[in-house]
């Protein structure tokens, strides 16, 4: 059982980091969400695993699982929503103002990034905005 | 007066001048004066006790775990310096009142000055070296503000920067030295450290600690080779130069050397470093001073030279030399502050400080001439003035000193230093005041108002009184010397007197004075030679070094911080993995003895699903919608896992957060491209995959290692389990922990959540207020819209469901204290119920029915939680102490009420508000983007011509 949880943390971390290393904002955000799962499970697991020992006090029950990591992870889950929401808004704002959702600054002399497959109406003055951002 | 109050008064008083300037310059100056006066009087109350040898202490434990305590103590040395700081401080405040022009912001000036005064008093009274470091840095900062007070002057800004760089660097070095010193002595309290001379001097950390501390002292007290900042600090207004850069701040380094003298001095290293640095500084500073044409630069270098003299005396390590050092600190403070003030007067009256442009002021400014002459003669070491007495003691010490196996080196160097000192003192008198009256001064000089010449005159009275009757100063000097020596030596049986007979020191003094006069007579040719000599320009060297550092750090920063987020992330992941691996392989762990849970088929199935979903996610992530679906799968399995592993609260939270996160990402995806183009090469993908695998292996290895071992230390969880019901009145330990044991954390977290939501709101506003708005309005959807934006079935279902879901929310909330649930989860559930209304019936419809703005709900939540916490104060308990009791209202069952419930209401409201405000902000973006707004629910096509005009829904 411990092996399952540990390997799940590893798989989520690996996938999270792989996605964080992509070049566009959306996969990076998905990647950070996966990392959030991994971190939360990791923190939770630091209280060690237990089955059917929920920390709800009952008469006659003596052993409970560790409640402390649960309390910490609970707030972490809610806060991570707030974090995701802010990051997504920043990414969205950057994309809407610059028409570019790359996470990296373009190096000088490098060609224009591949256009996105957006059948959108043409956007006025986007070249200028992008230059202003860099 | 309590020592705390003496230190605190200037700090508290620093708030006043900025306010009092509204009442006029006189009121402002008087306020600052009275603040200093109050502290001074408070200090003087302790004089009788301290002079009889008592040590007054005051203690508050601040952070005893770190050895950082607010301990103050007042002995002879502290009293002496505090008197100088507050006494000269008052004179400078009076002087500055008349010196500053109407264009200067006097309130700002006095505020900085009092801040400096407080920090300085803090240094000399504190009994804890960590506290001392804090005050030390505060003097550097306030000195920076004062040097750069005239912000429009480039020299002022540059001088301030240089002073801060040099003294700040020394301060950093001193932090290291002080920590080592505390480490050796086992305490950071000065009085304890002073008892540990043997332990400190025999420790192998002694030399590094000494070097680092001396670096701090030498930079602060402008000792060679760090002397160059002081002349550049002369760009400050003259009151600042008189106060900080002659009488007090530059003596902080000297003070510290004197303070730690009992434990640091007496070794070869101390003697060699301190004495030779002092000697070089003394001679070099005096030599440069002779040829300076700027009045203040001349005085600045003479200060450097005199500080060198005191340093040298402290370096010698004999009680007699220490006594001479103490006496010279007093004498130098009096005559040099007076001289700076007269320089300020001359600048003020003639509008120039350039010596060749001056001369003949004797007749025009007789009062200033008298004051300056007496002070300068004292500086030159002329008998019957106080400078003579301590200079004699210095020469006496030097006459018997052997350095680098030479009997002649120190006596000759000391005589030469005294000779130069006499020369520049005479030059100050003759080139400024003597000679014919000129008619081309930039202004018409005459004696200034009393407020300007009064303070230096008072100081010169001291110069003469101590010079004529040194026995008056003797008790103080003896007491201070005793405090410096501590247990390391006996106060010498020497009497301060004018006449000691024809000693070697008197002969050296005579040579110095005569030589000084001769040098001045030959000034014109000598200065030509001096000008022709190549000299290293300290500022150029300093600027070159700083420029080099800036260029280097610029290159490093640009190299590392090149705008490639991907690279940062990769470096971060690999570094963390490497550090973790390093810690693992070099550290110690206990044996893996914990009994593991058996493998069951159900978790295995979940695990398989999770791995498959994650794997697919990696390969299929370009299809963004699919990626979201897969992410949702992962989230659900994680929640199920929490539930299986005895964490029902986490399962509920994860599940509801999952819902809102996916809705949020869908809202965002509405504007983003629906596919991620393939850009990275297969090699790049392989590399990224490898980095991911390495990090994954590290984390899973660590997680497995933790889970297969028992706790290394006793866990605090048992306390929570035991006291949850007894102390918190709830059986759901997780919830009780959140709202009671760690309520303060939770309070912070709901505030963070609220701030995050407000940031999103603010970003949306900024976007909608800018060019993006037009773009959104012109935007056409990239995919065909569903013909039925608000399906009838869904609208009806969600409206029927709303009260039911709200009921569930209330239920989850109420049972939270005892069963899985609580404010966080209930908040998320209610938020989902409301969001569903937006989705089903449209933004406009739902928005029109919202009575309370979401910002208000967040604020109300934080307020309710905070007020619940404050409620505990009325019962004399700390913030957020909870109480509970059992009540019975017939005919209901007995039920429990806890104040934690009120706190949980706050959490609930904050969560609802934050989630709704975030999602609503995203939806508002969509509204602007040419979205067809349905004002009428259950409307298939709102753009049709015969749309109903009346509101049909209630």
C-alpha cells in the first residue's frame, strides 16, 4: 500500500514537471496542478497511512490516524485553488494582451513563433503590443 | 528613568518633528530639542549611581530561544558615550535650527536625526550583541538618509551611497564576527561575554571573529584602508557632519573596540592589526588634511587622523593607553564638533568653503574667529587646552612602544602625525581668519545669530575648562577607563595634569608644534609639490570596484535570468532533487521498521487508473479539453484515495475544489487556443521527460522512505487527539484543529484566499479597462456555439436543486465540528450551487439576482472570523481562544454551541466569496466578448425579434 502511494506521488511529480517544462501557458498550469496533487499527497503521507481510522472521535475507539497533516493539507487544497486561479488569470491576461501564450521570452534574432491555430478575427496592432511586452 | 525609555525616547520622538513642522520651524526645533533633553535628563539621573561604580540593568526577554534579548545596561563607558550623544545632540539640534534654510524640510531632518540618536544610544546601552547589530545597522541607514539629505546634490547622493556601502559591508562582516563570539562565549549577552576572556582568546574561532568584528569597527570609524568614505560624507549638511561624522557615529567603531577590549585585546593579532591600522590612519589622514582646500574636507581628514590616534591607543593594550584613548574621545568630540560648526558658520556666511577664497575673516567675524581659534589650537595640541593633555598621553604611550621590532617606528610616526596635525590646525586659523581682509567673498560675511555660534561656544568653554582644570574631568575618565578595562586590568594611578615635567612626550610635542609652524610657512611650495605627486583617488578606485561588481552581477543575472521560464523550472527541479539526494546520502536515518499496510485490490485499481490517466495526460496534453478531462480523473482518484486512507474531510474538500478548478479552467480555455502546437523537438521532450523522471524518483523514494519508518520524534498529534473533545468541544479532530488549535493559521489562510480573489478581480478590471476590451468586443467565438445556450432541462433542474444543495451545505457546515465537514467544504459546496445557476441560466440572469457583492462577502468572512477571535479578549483570554457549552431549547435535543462555530462561519463566508469572485471575474471577461446575453432564462435564442420584454422570472 505504501508503495502504491509513494509511486503515485512520483508519477504525478514526473508528469507535473514534464508539463511544467512545456512552452505554452496552459500545459504549464496543468503541470502545476499535478504537482499540487503530488505535494498534497506527500504531505498527507507524512502522517503515515491508515485505513478505517478517520480522526473522528468515537467511544471505544483507541487508534486514529494522524489528524495534523490532514488539517494542513485541507487548507493547502483550498489555497492551491486560489493560486491556480491567479496564475490562470495572469496567463489569460498575457495572452489576451499580447496574443502569445509562450512562457519564455523570445531571444533576439529568433524567428516569430508558430502562429496558433486560432481562426479568430485579425487583431489590430498585436505586433506592437508584443514588442512592448518584451 | 528606565533605560528602555532613554533608548525609546528618541525613536518615539522621531515621529514628532514631521508633525510639528506644521506648527512652524521654531516649534519643530523645540520639539526635537525637548525629546533629546528628556532623554538626557533621564540619563543624568543615573550619574551618581554609575559614578560610584554601579551597573544599572534593564531586561526584557524578546526571543530567548535565539539568545536575542532586549537587555540594556549602563556602566561608565555607556554613560560616557550616551552623554556625548545626547549632549552634543542637543547642541546640534539648536545649531541646525538656524543652519537649515527655509527650503529644507526641517521636520524630515529632525526625524532622521532623532532616529540616528536613538540607534546610537541603543548601541552604547545595549547588553546583547545581536541587539547591538540591529542598532548598528540602524545608524548606517539613518546616516545614509542624513548624508543624502540634500537629495538634489549629486555629491550628497554619491556620498550617502558610498558610506552605506562601506559601513554596511563592515556591518555584515560584523554579524559573522558577533555570531562567532556568541558561539564561543555561549551567550550573546555582553556582560557574560566579558567574563570569558580566556575561553575566547584560546578558541580557534578567535582570529576569524576578531577580523570580522574589526572589519565592522574599521569601516564604521573610517580606519585605513576604509577611510575614504568619510570625506565624501561631507556632502551632508554641516550639523550632520558635526554630529555623526566627528562626535558620534564614527566613534561607534571605537566604542565597540573599547567595549570588547577586555576580551579581544592583549593578543599579538589585536596589537599588530589595531595599532598599525591606527598608526597608518593617523599619519596618512593628517598628511592629506594639510593639503585639502575644502574646509570640511580638511576637518574630515583630520577626524580620520584623530580616530586613527584613538584606535592606535586601544590597540596598545595597556591600561594607560586605554585611559588616554578615553580622554581623547572626550576631547576630540568637544573641539572637533565645535570646529565643524564654525566651518558651517563660515560656509553659511561667506557661501564658500574653499580655503584659497577665504582669509582675513578675523575682523569681520570676531566671535567665530575666537571660537575656531581656541578649538583649532586644542586640536594642534597647544597647552592649556584639552587637546594638549590627551595628545601628551598618546605621545607618552608611543614613546615606549615597539612595533615590528623597532623602537623608533612608533615614536617617530606619532611625532610626525602630531606635527601634521599641528600644521593643518594652524592652517585652518591662518588661511581662513588671518591675513588681509578681501573684498571678493561670494557674500558679505559677519558673525551669525547667537543660535549658530552658541553651541560651538559652549563646546569651546568645555575645551578651555578641561584644558585648565583637567582634574574636573578626572573622575569621569577614571570611571570610564575602569569600565573599559573591566576585569582585564587595573586603572592606572595617573592624574590628569598639565605639567608632568620635561618628559619625552613634551619634547615630541614641542617638535610637533615647531615643525607644524615651519611646515605652514613653507606651505606654498609644498602644496605645489603635493599637487604634482601622483595620488590614488579613492573615489575612482571605489567606483571602479563597484562598477566591476555591478557588471559581474549583471552578467550572472542576465545569464541565469534570461527570460526562459522553462530553464528556471528545469534548474529548480534538478537542484532540489540533487540537494535532496545529497541530504539523503550524507545524513542518517533510522531503520525501515514500520509495518506496512497490505495491498488490496481496490486501491490497486485506483492506482492503475491514476497512472493511466497521468500517462495519457502527458501524451495527449495538446488537446487541451481532453487534458482537463484527464486532470479531473486524476483529481477524483486522489479524493477517493483520501477517503480510503481515513481522511474524509480531505476527500470532500478535494472533490469540491476539483469541481471549481475545472470550471475555472474551462472558463479560461474559452479564450485560449484549444490545442497546444507541437514546438519542442523529440530530443527536448526526452530531456524534459528525463528531468521529470529524476524528480519523480526522488520524491517517490523520499515518500516511501518516510512511510516505511516510524516518527523520528514524538508527534504532537496525540495532544490534538486528546484535547479535541475536552478542550475544543468537537469530535472531528481535523476541523477542531483548523478552527481552534491552529485557528490563527486558518485566519491567515482565508485572508490569503481573499487576497487571491481580489487580485483576480483587479486583473480583470485592468484588462477590461485597457486595449484588451476592444479586442474582446471584436472577438468571434472560434467554435460554433450550441444552439441551446441554456437548456430548459438544466435550468429547471438547477433551480429545483438550489435549495436542496444549500441545505446540504448548511448540514455539512453544522456537523463539521463533530463529523466530516466544516466551513471550507460547506463554502465550496454552496459556491458550486451558485456557479451552477450561472452556468444554467446565464450570467446576466444570475448576476441580477445576487444581492451582495462578493468582495463584501469575503470581507464579512474575514471580519466575522476576526471578531470571533477578538471576542476572547473580553474574557481575558488570548486572541482566538475558543469556548463552548451545551444548551437545550425545548422541545429540541440538547445541542452544542462553540465560539469556534462563529469562526467557521467566517471561513465559510470567505471561501464562498473568494471562489465566487474568481469565477465571476472570468465570466465577466466572457460577457465583454460579444457574448449573447440572455436576460431571460429558458430562452433559446435571446437575439430573436420577439423576445419577451417583461421579466418573467421571480
